[in-house]
C-alpha cells in the first residue's frame, strides 16, 4: 500500500473510533442529566454532539472518496431528509 493509502486508512480508522467514543460519551451525558439533573452534563452532551457532527461530516468525505466523487459533492439522498 502506498503512503497516502496507509495514511487515509489510519485517518479513517481514527475518525470511526472518535464517532464511537463520542456516541458513548453523549449517551452517558444524557443519562447523567436525566438521573442527576446535573447541568454540566447538558453542556457536555452539546459538546459531544457537536464533535459527533464534525466526525460524521468527515466520514461522509471518506464515502465520497470511495465512491469516486469530488470532495465537495453532497451525499446521495441528502435533500428531503431530516436528521434530529
């Protein structure tokens, strides 16, 4: 494998691990907020959610790369789709 492919593979693996970590942290923050009514958990939840959005954006760019699309192309099916 070339240096670039090795680098992209390692970077994608790291991004995927960050998505998993932030999903778990976000869920734990929500649990703490619901059980303890700790407002710091609400702030933490927002921070983890923001990070998760950024990492998912990067994951979409890897999907573009694998599909042979340009970096700035939008993911398929994005219009008419809502995410909450």
